[in-house]
């Protein structure tokens, strides 16, 4: 006897509909999130800079990440848009990018611009990144190319 034919079709349709609904919800959420981030960066590309040569530090449990840029704009009390040659540097890696939103209270950073991660024996080119968990985790966004030596 075929096991697939013995399944209750009502439950199978409900499970499939549930999975599709969750997938659509996640897709719409990510699309809205990316859209809002792009609007924040576009609005401040036209304006002049609030900060010249800003420097910040993310203090994680294992390392200190120094952040520098040529220009910056305050988005709100917590977030700062860092522009033009943004560099994240620690004793383990260096990340080069442009247009990074840095949250000074949460100690996080997000970018949707071309980014280059360089570490010992590893380089990663990506369409963006986010540093979360006070610098302990780095997620790369979009098309990503990893080169291992």
C-alpha cells in the first residue's frame, strides 16, 4: 500500500498552506526591512555630513573592533550613518565598506553596500553585512564570494 495515499489530505493541505504562509511572511518582512534601510541611507546621501572622521569602538567579549569613516550623519539618538571608506578593524579581521549604519547603543552595524572582509587566509566579498551580538557575529548579505588560501 502506498503510504502517501493513506495520508489525510485535509491535514496535508493545512500543513502546506501553513508553510507557504510562513515563507511569505519571512520574505515580506525581509523585503520591508531592506527597503527601510535603503531609504535611511538614500535620504542622507544628499545632505552634508554631521561628523567628519568619526571613530567608534565595539567592545565584544573576545575582541575590540575599531570603526572609522570619512563622514557621518546622525539618523536618530542611537544610529549613525557612516559614509565613505568605512573600516572595521580588529586583531582578527578588517572589513571595508561604504554607507554603514552603526547603532552605538546595541553595538551593531549594518550595510547593504559592497563589502570586503579580510582575515588570515580568508577574504570575503559580499553585497552587505551586519555585525550583531556586540561584535561576536558577522552575517554577510546578498551575493557572497569566499576565497580561502
